[in-house]
């Protein structure tokens, strides 16, 4: 009986740990059709963007992240090349409008950046992860208040794993870059190569 109880507790613990680690959606998965407002208040709908062609979706952590800013700056610099392939680009973040404005200023981004206020988009793409208290405290030492930046409760700080998806006109994921190491990002050349 004790052995059965122990195995049950172990299975529940492993399931809980597995649920905390996002895996991201995989190639050939159906993309979640989100609709949200960008910083100007304009509605951005994946369904509408897909009507024009493929869509590159970038999940980034916040304006305080130099790796995110570098990635978004490179994408902005190559935006015309993305458009020339018939594609659209949209960035998704948990940071509030104030943070998005800072991101746009730092990166000169002219593509839509949307605030995933209720984390629906990040959760649907399975890129959301809860940040542990030690990491939250470490960021606070650098004057980065994730709770305030993202309008989240201190015990529920959630960020996205840096990820890039390309979604085709039919709503299928044709490319995925999912890397828990926030210092690594795909090159624009790799993204362009995978726009079909």
C-alpha cells in the first residue's frame, strides 16, 4: 500500500513538473488565432494577417531584455525583406503598453507589438513559464520589476520562452524556433529561408 501511495505521489509530482516546462507548439500544429490590440489601439488579428500571406510571430520577454531588443532591431532592419516574401511580422509580449512603447523606441519597430494581457496567446502557443522567486529577486537587484512591467501578481510572474513561429495562410505552423536559453535567437536569414 505504501509503495502504491509513493508511486502515485511521484507520478503527480512528475506531471506537475512537466506542466511547468513549456514545450512550444510543433511544426504542422494548428496555430491559435489570436486577436489583440497593438500599442496604438489597433486590433491585430492573426486570422486577418494570414489572409495576406504567412505570418512571423515573435515572442519576446520585455524592453529590459537586451537580447530581445537586438532580435527585434534585426527584424525591423529586415522588415522589407520579410514583406517582400509576402509575410507579416507581429511580436507578442507580456509587458504592458508602457513597456511596449519603450521597446518600439529602442528597436525602431514599425511592425505590430501586442500586449498579451491575460497570457492567452503565450499559453496557447505553450511558451509561457512561471518565473521562480530567486530569478524575480535577481532582476529586482537590476531595477527590473517584472510584476510592475507585466502588471502581474508578484507570485505569478510569467514570461515567454523566446520563440518564433511562422504560420501559413491555412493556419499551420511551418517553422518553429523554441529555445529556453534566452541568449540564443534565430538569425533573420534563417527566418527568411523558412517563409514559404
